[in-house]
C-alpha cells in the first residue's frame, strides 16, 4: 500500500512516546493564538486536536505565513513532535503533553470569513441548517453522527445474529393507509398516475412473509406529509421488523434485546430486562396517555366514589350520566403562579376540557383554598383529603366527564405540571415500558366513521373477534403493542391479520367498499389466499431512539441534513420551484399562484 501523503497520524494520536519523530498532520485550524509573536494553532480533525507551533528558527516562511491563518483553513503540517515546556501541558487534550514544531506548511484550502463561530452555541437554527456542513464540524454534532452510526450498526448486527434478512422495499410505491398524508410523485410514463412515497413499508413486509422470508428487517426511510414538531420530520427512519409464526412474547423478547444493544452502543448503558408491561386501559386510567412517563408519580386517581351522594350539580350530573370524576395531586405545586395556572387551563381546554378553568383545591399555610370547597360536605372533604393524600403545599386538580377525555385532560395537566416543576430535569432514568392491548378501532367524530387505531392490518384478539362480528367495535382489543421510554413512543406494532376474509371484514368496518378494496388492496387480499403464514412485527423510530441515546431534545440534532419546522432543507433550498418544461413532461400544471399566497397571508 502507498503511504498516505496527507498524514502520518491523526490529530488525537501524538503522545510523549512520539517525541523526536517527524510527522505529518492534516486538518482544520480550530483556533490560532499569537503569543509574543509566535503563532500557536490547534489543528483539528475528526479525532481531536493537536497543538502546532510556528517557530521562525525552524521555518521562517511558514512562521511568516502563520500570521495570516484563519479559523477553518485546511492545512497540511509536517513537523517534529516535542514535549511541551514545563507548566504548559493541557490536561483537557489527550495530546496535551506534546506539540508539533512546524517544518513545512501547505495550505490545502483557505477558509473565508465564517457565517458564525463554530465554538459557540448558536440559537438561530435556520442559520445552522443553511450552513449545515459547518454546523456538523462541531464536536457535539460529529459525536451525534457517530452515535447514529454505532446504533444503526448495533441494530444490523443484532438482527443479523437473530436470523433477520435486510430487504429494501420500493420508495416509489403505492399509497398506504398509515393514517398520515402521502407525498405523491407524478409518473411520466403513466400519465395522470402517481406513486406515493411509503409512509411505512407495511404491506411490502407482510408480503415478504407471504413470500416465505420468515424474518425481515430494514432500516427504512418513511415519508409522511404532516405538520412538524421537534420530534417529527417529513422523512424519517424506522427500524422495520416482521417475522412469521411469532408469539407476542417472541416479539417482546426480540425487541427488548435489540433496544438493550442499541442503548449500549449509543450511550454505553445497560438497560435492565424485561420491560414492565401495562395495558392501554391501565395507562389511560393512571396516566391519561398511551405513552406514560413513569419517572414520576402524581397519578390520576378516581374520586367518583367519594361523591356518590354529592349535591354538587356538576359532579352529580356527570356521575348520573355514567361519567367519571378524577383528580391528580400535583405535590408541592400550591405555589403555582397565575401565569402557570392560565397555561394549565389552556392545555386542559386544548385537551378537551369543556369549561374555561380547571377545578382545583390547594392546601397552603394550613388552609384549603378552592372554588369548590364550599360545595362539599365534611364527610366528602375528609374522604377526599385521605384519598388524594393532600398535604401542606399540594394542589389537586379535578376533571369530571366521560372516561377517556377526563383521563386525557388530567394526563396533559400531569405532564405540564412536571415540566413546570422541572421534575425530570437532569434525570438519567430510562423507564422503558410496553403498552399492550390497544383498542383495535376508534370512532372519529370528524370523519363520522370507525378508524384503525394502528393500521387496518392489525389483528384483533381472538376472544374479541366475535365482538367485531356483533358490531361492538369500541370493545374490540387488538394484539398491538407500543414500546415507550420516558413518555416517548419508541415504536409499535402488532400481530397481523393473515386471513383474506378477516382482512376484508376489517376493511368493510373501516368503510372501505368492496370496489375500493379491489382497487387499493387486491394484492394483499389475494396474497392471503395463497398460503399466508401468521405473522407480526413492529417498527422502531430510529431517529428518536438515537436522539434519546445521545441526550438531545430534537431529532434534528441526530439527522445529518434535516428539514426545518416548515419542511424546508435550507442548505440546498428544497423544496424549490420546478420549471414549466419539467412540469409539462409529467403532465402537471400548478394551480398555485403567488398572488394567492399573498391573499392567504
Ligand atoms: N408500519 C407500522 C408503523 O409505521 C408499524 C408496524 O405495525 O409494524 O407504525
């Protein structure tokens, strides 16, 4: 092999043992300092930093040139490794006991004035994204990309060791009913027709099971045209898994082992197995959400039985109408400010609270303060204090109404209070959890029809199939599971329907007519008639897992070139207009007019 002429070592390699050697390094000027006319440069490559000294007695030309060096210039340096002078060691650097005295300097590329300093945090995320290639030079971002690599590699290694075969499925594919809006791609060769980018490779992976593959996985790009949040991107990556002849236990075991390896690779922690499990119903009852954050308490408590004889009109009406009265004790939060209270009311209203303010009782300086207190009997008060374990400094929030929305509202309030109190700040707890036994169907008031809670291929529990036949849709449970970490959904999946008639039944419950079934799903319905094995799987959100492993708050920090919160990739300025000729070739004419945009603004 020819020796590399750019470098003999990387910038995190030289130690006292190298003293006296002549070496060559290449990298970026991390910083340059003038100390009494002598220039010291910290030369950086992806591995680390080495101090370089330009001494005019060694090479006067290089020393003269060193005065013009700028941050991020790319240099090749040849020089002699020397021990640093007594008292000038830098303990923070692995190379901190030595420096390189330059005998030759080659400027490989001169850097212009930077749009921002790389050694300072920058709050303008758009600017970071516009110059992402500079942003990615920061150690934190380099570290995140390398964490991503390690986690992805651990995933492949683990699944390979368990007999899973990686298969790529089409990106130009057919619309899949995963519940979000599709990205469409017009077809030039089939005028008027469109591909859809996959929201997930759901049907392909099921068809691979029909194909007899038995164990499939893919690090799969998925596309969903949704409004964006910190943990959402229009394109994201899933670890997509499917297996034939699985029991639920097989899937739990497989995924727990996988997550253990992913977190070991990404964060060097050992996560204890197995994960606790909780039914969806229990998660809703206790935490008011299907992805509970179990790092703290303040759980939802039913107080309906405290008020069985209540004269208080609101509670009376709700209880008589089959609803519930529930509460959470926000321990130690009686000092809530008016601003925080307003925010909590807002959140409760967004979550479905039908009135303007949350009912509460606070116990402060030995006194109960509450707009409700006077409506309660002494007996009710005593029972409530005991049930909710109310102590000095506590505030209890109440909601009365239908079960699900009551739990949801209190669940949102519980999370917001924890946020306001900084309950989990700085916590390094990793509370993994399976949420199981989701409902199969949910009624959408907006669409006036039943919708799949996961997707239409999810299997109902065997003992609940009869309920499906009887039309008791709200009672049917699915063999579906989500894996949750600290209140974040890491992924989810299900055992699938593998029988053509049950699948057709499911489609009809969802309001897909026979005609539409033929057009949209004939491939899968037909495939199920040719020997489809029982199968199931799940998909994990890879970006989110890496975000949590890397200790970041946004998935954008662990994606090399993410979109901003308006779905734009600012570095290449995409999306961008297409010219008339390009559009004509694909038979597309835009109805979008700039003027319309102005009117809408
Ligand atoms: N395809 C599903 C999703 O993307 C996951 C699964 O059921 O495997 O949510």
